[in-house]
């Protein structure tokens, strides 16, 4: 697992940094090269899912298979309002407002509190100021159609950001793709249903290795 530039333990990015998918994929390719790997199995969630899908499309020589959990191939309506709230009220206020959708109705109070104060709320303001100006323009609907390696896409039945049908519209066009639909209302399935996603990933990788 790596921390995307600006996130986690990586150095915060300045608010005026111009985010670019090509630069992010170069970062990922650099890590793969540093580790001495030729081809790898990639997994990513949310916009990280968009990234690994694009990596498989643009740099197929580096990717054995790809797992994308609740990935946007086009930005969802309403995400442009997040930046306005963050700049007006701060990161934690935004995290609290969006956590119900992120983790779903089955998340416990302890889970929600942990995510707000230890994960989402810790994201550097300057990083999000730039990142949330870039993400709303994301559109990889045509690029994902170039993916030829085995892929697993995971979504949920009740995500407030996209429908199952909207996911199927592009996922079913991929060459070697599987779709797992989890019964739940979280848009961050990897965070809300980690055990389900982990088992699905392990099972998928076992199948992918035989192809």
C-alpha cells in the first residue's frame, strides 16, 4: 500500500498544485520500478480505483490485473460542493458531513468517529484544495475500454454517488472483467465492508493467476 502524493504520510501538496493523472501514474510506475517488479496486481478504492484502472489502460506492460473498489469513471454530481465546505468550515466539518454516505448506515458511532478524527479529518487542507479542483473533471469512460487484463470492479447497491446500472454500463465492456455488487449503502466499500472486499480480492487474484 502506498500513500498518494499529498495524502497519508506523504508530503502535503500546495493548494495551487496542478493535479494530473499522468503525473500520478508516473509516481506509481516509479514505485513499481523501485520495488524491482515487472508486472503487478493493482488495487485501489474510490479515486484510487480510477487511478489503477487508468494505469491498466495506459501502461498495460506493468499491470497483471486490477481491482477497483467503487471507482468513479466520471465525477459524481455534488462533489464540487465539497471544496466550498472545506474552505469555509474546515476538513473535520466536511468529514462529518460526508461520513454517512462514505461508510453507510451500518457503520457504528466508534467507526465514524475514528474515520473523522484519525483518517479523513487528518488530510492536509492544501492537498484537498488542489485535489478537489481536479477530481470533479475526471472522465475516464473511454480509457477504461482499453483495459485487456483481468479486472474486478466492486460497487454497492445503494451508493449515493452512482447506481449499479451506471457501473455496469462501462464495466461490462471490459475484456476480462468481473463485477461484485455488495448489498450496502456506502460509497466507500473498501472502508465500510473491508472483510467482504478483501475476500473478494483474494479470490479474484487466485482466478486471475490462472488466466
